[in-house]
């Protein structure tokens, strides 16, 4: 598979259509992440679309020593913060929007999953922005603390504390459910 | 189990990706990175010696930086200051002429622009704009401890640039002395500078 850096070089050399390779690689994944971050699908898609546009315009600044996905994620987190700071309301994903963020094939126990989704959104909504970011980046995106530090600009020890506290807080909120 | 649910893939409408690619095709080509210029006393003195003919001239970015630093010192007392409560600003200034004698080769492609904001209570101020993908951490401004003024100097291509200051990593403020950009629901407050050739 062609590396992200090689695709970026093609785009910078004038092959605009090559950018669609990067869109295909990251768009869906980052919409999922943004939904959890900003709390509703509409804002999430807008944030991701804006992220790709900004990344395209700033592509000349991308440096190969950094993973393209991490660079893109940094722009996304900044955009999500801006949207949140503007007071966009985190909306419950249920019941209408929840199915849109879950795969259609995974409907083995619809009632249980619906309940779980509701618990999940409620719990994430109760975390502060920084804790929610750190939790999602570490446990859902699987980033190392070093990578999260590069994305968020926060120190590693502070991030470890945020993740620890977010887990504690989620356990409190989901008390009795024990699914974290 | 919660983590598994959070990792579940998303069903995205393929049309949204098509719309994005349409926007990409309509967008201007990716911009070349701006040259970061950090005025430095020793380098400025070296540049003065070079400009006097004491040493061979070069057209490197570092030379450009020192020239910008010199021009900045010469012009800084001439600008109008605007007070807006806690945050004050000087208009972003294009400093082009002093550079010409040092780096004539790039004179026509880049102009030197100084950005300044007075924010005495801030612990960190950065500049973000369309020239750096609105990255709020990349272009840190340097603080003058005497008066709480923050400044950074960039080389920008001629054209219209949007920018904003990011105070303490979270507060986006437009340049109080600059021209306000058109409001946008999704974008933070920002200003516009038109860099002429």
C-alpha cells in the first residue's frame, strides 16, 4: 500500500485527486472519533470535513517524521475544541442517531445495545473536555501517551492523570454496569 | 464492552466524502510553509556588518530574519497602538523595504510581517492562521517581559491571510487593531491582513 507520505507528495506535486486516498483511509474512522468528542453526528461530520479541508490547505507544512494520521488528528481535536467552545450542545445520540454510528451487522441484542449506547453517551457527556479527549485517544484510538501529547499539546504526566481520573469517573457513573 | 462499542465502525454516507472532494477541488492549492523568523541580537549585529560590506551577503532565511529584526526595531515606535481593555494590539505590519537590500532574490515572493499583541496577563500566546493550517501551537509568540507585549515575525506570500491570536491555548482572539474577517459560525474570531507585493 502506498504510504501516506507518498500520497501527500503526489498531492503537493499537483495530483489533487490523490487526496481522495487519504480521505478514504481516514474519513470514516475520524467521524466515529468526532462523534464521541463533540456529541452529535452533524457537528462531527462538519468538524471532520473542515479538518480535511484545513489539512489540504496546509499540506505543505506536513512533515514526514510525523504520522499523517496523527497530524490530521491534531487538527481534528483543535477543530472539535473550537466547536465545543462555541457552545454547541452535546446531544444525546438516542434513539434516532444511535444506529447511524453503529454497524448494521452488529444487532445481536438490540435492547441491550441500546441501553449500553445510552449509558455510554451519558457517561462521556459527564466527563470534562480534556478527560474525554484523553480517554478516547488512549482507549478508543489506541494512541500512546507520547502520541496523545503530540496531538493535544499536554504533558504526559497530566495525560496519565486525566486518563486515570476519566476511568474512575466512568466507573462511578456506570456503577453497577461494570463494562468499562 | 463499552470500549468495544466505542470502537464500532461508523456507517458514513459516501456522498459526504464526494462533497468533501468537491470542496478540495475548488480549494486553492496547498500553501508553501511560511518562513519563521526569530529576531536575535547577535544575528542582527552580524547582519548589520554584512550590510556594511564587512562580510559576504547571503539570501538565507536567517539573514532575512535578522534584517526583519532590524526593520522591526526601526518601525516599532511608529505604529499606532490600540487599547481594548486587557488585550491590546498593534496592527500587523508589513516590513518589506529593509529586506530588499539583503534578500533581493526572494523580495518578490515573500514579505516580512510582524504580528504583535499586548496581553500582560497571558502566560502563552500563539499565532494561528490560514498560513499554518490554524495550528494554535506551532507559531509561538515571544514575550517582552517589560510591557507584556507578544510578537512574532513571519515571511508571508503576498495575498489575503486570515489569522487570530490564541491566548493561553484556549482563548481565540482576533487582532484588536486588525481588519475583522467575515463572521463564520464554525470559525473562531479572526482578522485579515492583505500582504501586498
